[in-house]
C-alpha cells in the first residue's frame, strides 16, 4: 500500500518514466523510520547516498523563483505529504528557524524559531524528516525536537509546533554540542557531537554514548545503514554498532591522510565528506569518504563489515584539490565534486593553506569493484552545491558559479545545471541569479515530486521547475 502523497508520486513517475540510458542501483532498502527516500535527509537517505528516485526538472527550459527570507537555508526536505520543510538560520538573530513551504509556489506557509544554537550562519545540526513527516533537529539547549505541522493555526491556517522533545545533556559533555542526528533501522536515533562523542537514543528513551578519538572533531553528518553507523572525524572514519545493552561501541576505525592544513573551499582540517554507504548487492556493503591529502585528494572505499580498505584513487583535477561535499554513491558508482577554492563568507571559516585559491570546480566518477577503483570520467563543471543524482532520469542536478573576474566577486552568476551521469557532459546551464543573495554556498538541494528542485542560498532559497 502506498503510504503517502509523495509515495504515490514516486510510484507514478517511476512507472511513467522512460527507461534511462543507464540503470543505477541497487539503493539500500528504505529506512522505515525516515520519510521518503531521496527527500528525508540532507543527503537524501540514511545512507547519505545523495540520490533520489524522483526525476528532476530536466534539461529543457526552467522557471526559477527566488524566495528571500533573511536566512541561510542548508536544509530543505520533503515529507510524505509532499510539503517541503526548510531549516534556515536567520542572519540577524542566528536563530535556526523551521519553515513549512507551499509545494505549488514555494512560498512559506508557516514558521517556527527554535532555541538559538551555536550562532553560526551555516546552522547547528543536520536534521531529518521522520516517518510521520516531523522535522527532527536539536535546539540550542541540546534537546532533540520533533517539529510537526498541521492546520491548527487561527482559522485553520498551517502551523509548525514542537510535538516532542528529548534531552541529550546526559551524554553531551559541557561545552560540546550535537552536530548531527539520524535514525538507524531499529528506530534508535544516533547523534554525533562536534568534539567527538557518538551517542544513541534508544526507542525506550535510554541514551548512552561512546567517546571517539581524543581531540578529534566531527564536522560532517553521520550515516546509518544495516551494517552500522558511520562517523567521520577530522582524523579517521569509524563504524559504530551497539552491544547487548544498547550502548554504542566502535566496530572499527580507519585513519586517513588529513593533510597539513585546511584547504581553501573546505570548512575544516580533515575530510569534507559525510560518509556514504553504497554497493552493488545490498546497497550498503561499502562505505566511502574522501581524505584531505595534499596536493590531490583521494576517494577511500572500505568494506562496511570489516573496515578493510577496498581501494583508494586520486580524484578531481590534477594538482591542488579538495571537497567539502559528500560523494554520490549507488551500486558500483561514486561521484565526487570539487569545492577547492570556494569562497565561503568571511567569518565562517578560519585560516587555510593556501589562504585562497581560484574556484574552478570539477567532478570525477569512479567505478568500484572488489579488485579496486577505476576513474570513468572527469569534467570541469564548477558545482556550487552538493550534487544530487536522479536514478529516474540518469542526470546529476546542481547549481554552478561563474565569476566575471579571475577571483570570485559579488557579481558572480549562479546557474541551474544538469550533467549526464553516464558521460559527465554538461547538458544545460541556465541562469537563476547574480550576486550574494543567490550564493548556493555548496549547500544541498532536494528534488520534490513533479520535477521541482529546491536549493538553499545565503539569504533564502530557490524553487526551480520545468518551464
């Protein structure tokens, strides 16, 4: 039985879509505690595959509308009811605020501020939508919040409200903060803190934690698959599970080359990647991140079950390279996008080595099998957002940034861009705006039913649909 409007939409478009030139998969089975696959987490699903079963707006003409709300919107998700929910940090107050959006126009229907968090423009936590279409995030006091929506406002208007809370202070050390949350397949919610604590909130309400390496920081999201939960610190990749008492334990740890310093176009000194589960049999027998080796980065692939390295291969353009984005991963395929040199706003990052570099972009597609990694293609697309692969139409959807000068300026232009995943060829670029308000800041977008794409910017979000 189809559970929801979005589930029905997925079924219809998959049945009606023409056969793609290349078939991707398999995807891991849907997590029953999450909203629809492809739209429930910042990276699409619990495995952080950065794929979607929905087709995007396509390669024809598109209509783009810009929605300024005075906040940076790194998270835009879509529930089973088809309603988009955005989590944005307001620029003036630094308060993370949830917005419920009209799927027909993209305009806000309701909003709800959370308690102020870390005060950063990029927001506090990687949130997700659960199987009841509730936005699950962490407020500034360290409480997990389940934010629901209904018509309970004045005159039956849409409203957002806190449906449930759960404290995390028992396992979060003083001075630390939760940076990521995701559910596993038992309904337990896994958390990671900025300073290297991993915790699990069990369905019975119990909570327990394990410390990762001393002095290690968690700067990216975590991912959960049938074989465990992957956490990347700025020193190593971890695979976590639980013991008989439900306490988190470290199954394996793999250090990586973190390089001599943070590179320009990255937010931390270490991997810029959220771990991605993928694989040709179960959809999650491999897990991958990028390292921070200098000058050129590598894609690192491990066995989920054992942590044994499967392969390592240099990716992105020769010479200095780096990425702050999670790889796309499905079947035997991994796709990495460069962010080296991306100009983040002043004050959001510290010193880098070198202090700056031109943003030139580029992507690499890698094929993985038990014998190793093979680069299938490279391109020079200057992706300014986390790319999303549609397995329905075989296209990679992103936004690009182009500067009229040698270095980035406030006059840079931003384009909707579609890449053929089979060849790496740029199929289309179409302008959506010029200047700071349209800066997509290497943030993640979501593809919604009806071939609609949402993308956060520094000051709001874009809604793109076939024109």
